[in-house]
C-alpha cells in the first residue's frame, strides 16, 4: 500500500511538471481596444488594408498584453533604421500601465530597404534576438515581393504565437521540445521512484567488514611503471567570418529603454 501511494503521488507530481513545461505561457486577458498601432508613413497599405491590419494588431496584442506596432517610413532624413525605431518608442509608443509599456515594433525603412524588429519589456523577454530573427526571416520574402499586407499579418500572428511559449523553447519545433522535456521529466520520476523504492526495502546492515578477516586481508603488492608522456600541438585557425543578410541584436534607446532586436534588408 505504501509503495502504491508513493507511486500515485509521484504520478501526480509528474503530471504537474509536464503541464508546467508544455503549456503555453499564461497571459492575463485584456480587453481589445482600437488603438493606432500601424504608422504607415510610406503609404504601403490601402485604407481598407490599414483598417484590417490595425484591427488584427489590436486583437492579437491584447491577448499578450503587448502592443504589436508597425512603422513604415520613406526616411527623408536618412536616419538609421534602429534610430528610427528607438526614437519612436521613446517619443510616441503607447503603453498599457506606464508611458512606455510592453511592445514589439517592426520598422521598414523604404529609402534604404532596411527592416528592424525590436522587443521592449515583456516582448524583450519572450521575443529575444533569436526569435525576432526567426520572425524577420519569415516575412523577408514577402517584403521583397512587395506583399506588405501579407508580411504584416504574418509578423503579427507569429509575434503572438511566439509570445505564447516560455523563453528557451523553440516555438517552431514544439514536438521536439515536448519529447525532450518529457524525457527529462521521466528521468526525474525514475530517480524519485528508485530512491523511494530503496528506502522502503529497509536498511542494509551487512557490509564488507562483516565477513572480512583483517589479520589475513590486505594488499599483496602494487607496481606502477611510467613509460613516457607525449604532447601533441595543433594550430587552430581563426575563422575569417562570413557575410550575413541580418542580425544585429538589441540595445538601449536614448531614453534608457533596453530592447531585443533583429536587423536585415529586403
């Protein structure tokens, strides 16, 4: 009965552990507002498309308590795309419970054909550099083809999806993550069962000294023979590096707001 109760208790613990590991990150539900989240200064969207994309950004962003923002510009002042993004957040970005709240920004510089994604606060944690790289890679072909509405919708939906999974989990390979973490849970469970089973079997009082005659037991002889030591040296060549169409990472705005980031061209 004791073993059965222990196993039942272990099963309950494992179920709780698996549920914690695999369930999407819980976010508080938020009422959908109709905030202006699309700043299409380059006029890439029709009026109808603008309304649809802005509505989608509000709906998906509210579920993650994060503003999902899009900025397009012809960049007449020829500013760097990162500076455009950071200046916007410092001076214009809306927020929930504070002037500068949780937000993910997508900025298109149409003059230089540059794109930059940045995550602030909660979005920085759940949309880190790596996840933003993945999002950017998913929309670059659409941006290059001029399918801006499709790219924006994909950006909104993917940002929403990725924020539903805890940091450290690959949201594009959930099946692998589940099996990997399940394997870890099973190993932990097996260790616990082994410890509990060992303790329920009683204490072992017999050891090697019980039957050992100290007067006749001992080491007969020991011999160590040193031959030689050989050291091999090998030169490690430094990587010459490789070109990349994206990356860059995050930084800190002039107003002191840290963010994740991903930069590329389209």
